[in-house]
C-alpha cells in the first residue's frame, strides 16, 4: 500500500488494495489449513485417550479405530486376531474386515467430497458391527476385557475443551513467521472465546 500526495492537492491516493485483498485471502486459507491440522492432532490425542477406555477382549475393537481426514488417500488396514480357526471365528473375522473396509471407504469418499472447500472435516471411530452395542451396553463389572461404557463418547466429552487450544496453537504456529507484531503473538488459546478472539483479531 502506498500513499501519493500530488503537488498542489490536499488529500491522498491509496493503491495496493488488490494486493492487500490477495494477502488476506492467502492468510485465511493458511488459517483454515492450520485449523484442520489442529483438529487432526486433537483426534490423535483422543485415540491415545480411548486406548485406556475401550474394552479389550480379543483386541479387535481397539485395533479397528480409524481416522479419515480431508485429503486422505487411504487408511492402513489393521490386522485382526481371529482367536481360533473354527468356522464361526473365521466368519466373524471376515465380517470384521468387511465392516472396516466398507465404513472406511465411505469415510474416505465423504472427506474427499470436501476437498477444495473451506470446511474442515475429520471422521473417526470404530467401524465394526458390534461396536455400538459394546459402546452402549457394556457390563463394566462383568467384562474380562475391561474398559468402560460409552468409551468414545466419554473421551470426546472429557477432552472437548482442548479442541480450540489445538486449533489455535496450530494456527499460531502457522502464522508465527509474521513476527512479534502479529496478533497471534499475544494469544493465550484454551477455550472457544480465546480462539474466536484470536481469529477475529487477524
């Protein structure tokens, strides 16, 4: 932006607004990408937290956890334990792989549909057929695999307050090259109000 004061005139002419608009647009895109990265870090933290909550009878339920992010091309397929070679065990094993393949394929297609948009999206969870029943009806006092009822819901609720912090810190890191004069430099992320204040100040 430059200021021009022609001789004999009182006033100013401002130029460079087009470049300013481009810079703002580029910064907003950078913020959105960084916010998505922050969401991803939070989900990975949820994954670690859930590991101590999910029942582990055969271990397959815990192993089935997946994360699909915008831009993900594939998700590594887990190796499930059949715990025996009986026909019933093999059918259950085959069904687990079918469930996992079907749900993760849907999740990848869903997140891919948001590529090129400003919407951040991450899909995660346990895609096995029996996951919902275990989640809702687990008998905590009579389960050899341990764990707790509503393990996914509880983990999300207990850690939801940290999501804005993960996003704000990711945005702050992405924009840190702007120097100490950046409005991000004085941010103290930790709740939704802080995150909103930080983004509105840019």
